[in-house]
């Protein structure tokens, strides 16, 4: 099975809730269920929120069905984030951010982030 694009959506803060519902419906139709479904939807929501907060107020989401499951790529055109915010370590309790990345990294089967001066791209995958 080649990748099939299930959703391509340019979002801003006003669209996050609607996109989250779309992701939930499309992921359910693709066969994701239970805690894995809830985790994937939460991870996507966290990364979209980061794109709005730190990436210039908007982003682009691509949701694809692959032979193994689902792949979601969220990108923005912000100034990029420091590498320390890659979500590998749980931020200290007094940190003002970083937990969304940590959560997304731990809820999905794979998590990849690329960031720099031309923006940030986060890829989340979940096997079905």
C-alpha cells in the first residue's frame, strides 16, 4: 500500500478543535482504537498547539495512511526551537513548556522533529 493522504489542512488556533475531531474520525476509520487512538489524537493536538504558539500562529498538517498505520506531519514557518526541546526528557516542574513534546514522543510509536530558522517539522507515526 502506498501512502494515501487522508487530510491536508492549514490551521490556526481557531481550527485546532475541528482538526482534532477530524483526526479522531479518520484515525478511527483507519482502524486505530482505544488508548492508542486517544494518545495519537492528544499528541497531534499538542504539536498543533505548539505550531500556533511558537511557529508563527499557523501550521500545516498532513495525515497519511501507510501500509503500517498512520503518519502525521505538522509543520510551521516559525523561527525554530532550540534542540533541547526535542521531547526526550521530561522538563523540570518549574519549566514553562516542553511537556507537549515529551507527551507526543511517549504517546506515539515514533516521533521525529526537525527545527531551524525556516520552521519546525514534527512527524508522528502510529502502527495499526
